[in-house]
C-alpha cells in the first residue's frame, strides 16, 4: 500500500506537505544544547497541530548517555558506545516526551537496524507500525537500534537512516537539521564560502567543496547530509537542509537553509 505523495515543488510547496520526516543531529540536542529540545518540539508540535504527520529521526543516544557513564567524549569501542546508547536513548525519549506533554502529544519510540529495512518481513512490519502510529496521531521518534548495530552493519549515520525512513513512509518532505544553517560552496569557516539556497534536481554540485567532518558527538557531516539529501531527492522527496533553531521556519516554508528539488519523474 504505497502512499500517494504530495509533490513539494519549491519552497512555496512546503506548506502543502502533509507527511514530513525531520532529522536532528546529536550535537544539536545533547550536552549544553539539550535546551534546544523545547524549541524543536515547539516547531514539530506546531506542524502536528496543522495536521501534518511528523516523524522525528533523532540521533543523540550515545551523546546523551555519556555523562551517565562518566565519559566526557564519545567512546571508540563498540560495547561502550552501545552501553552509552542504551542509557542515553532512554533519557532522550524521556526528554522529548516531557516536552511533548506541553502539547498533549504522545511519542512512539522506533529503533531500527539497516538489516530491518533490507529484510522484506521486517521492512513491511516497520512500515505498517509507522502507518498505524501516524494514523493514531502519535509522533514516532526513530533512531538506529544501537545496542545491536555493529560497525559492519550500521546505517553509517543517521542522515542515511533519515533518508531511508523518508522513503519507507513515502514522506512529502525531509528536513535535515544540524548546527550549520545551510550547505555552502565550501566549509563555512573558510573565506569565500557562499550559502547555497537551492539545488535543482539535475545539479551535481561539482563546484562544492565539502570538508566538514562533523562535531565528534555524532557521526554525520556535510558529506553524509548531501548524500542523504540526494538519496531522498532521487526517491522523489524534497529536502531542506538547515540548522536546528530554524526548524519552524523550514517547516512553514520560509526561505531558510538549502532546498533540494525532488526527482520530478518518480
Ligand atoms: N545512533 C547514534 C546515536 O543516537 C547516532 C548516529 C549518528 O550520529 O549518525 O547516538
């Protein structure tokens, strides 16, 4: 049962999107930036209130778990990463639910592995569960199931997970939120970097120099964001890449961040 997608062609189409996947990165919502959870939830709840079906893909399990394990940086060994994720995922969901309570919205936790999306049975189960959650007006919060994901089998990063989830639920729009407000022609810290407002579908971005490697808290960076944006755009889903404080502006169709046109023929 494939959902009939609403085509978001350009910024002025954003307000018509009725199913939106929003992805937020670890450094935006953990540590000192945990205060950004409330304004992010404000933006998601406002969209929910407009009748939009919202799915949040949130990283941050490992980063949120660190202080509980007396760690001050992301561990390099897998079992400690998994332990941190097990502790942090719980705290993270609690923080989201606590914030969503202000709007009477209930969250549903969905933890997936790459193998789940490749296995036809698991994929169909995940799809059905997501449909039902959205039908019940629950706000699904998705993360990788870190305690069973190993280096070899992981999604790689949650940007990729978000693009796969957007495809899974046949979203109208994918919003990728991070600490950087847009895609630039070169790393924004470098002189001469110019903000890119719009990426037409046939633009291969060959002039863009991507050097950013992320914050050390999560695993993503501009490279994984552009790859995820391209994947979703190829699948017919428009994408906005912007910073977490701009979530509401992005979801209401204001001209923020970088807008990637979707494949017009999918
Ligand atoms: N699943 C990991 C976590 O929640 C993050 C993966 C990523 O940063 O892309 O901590």
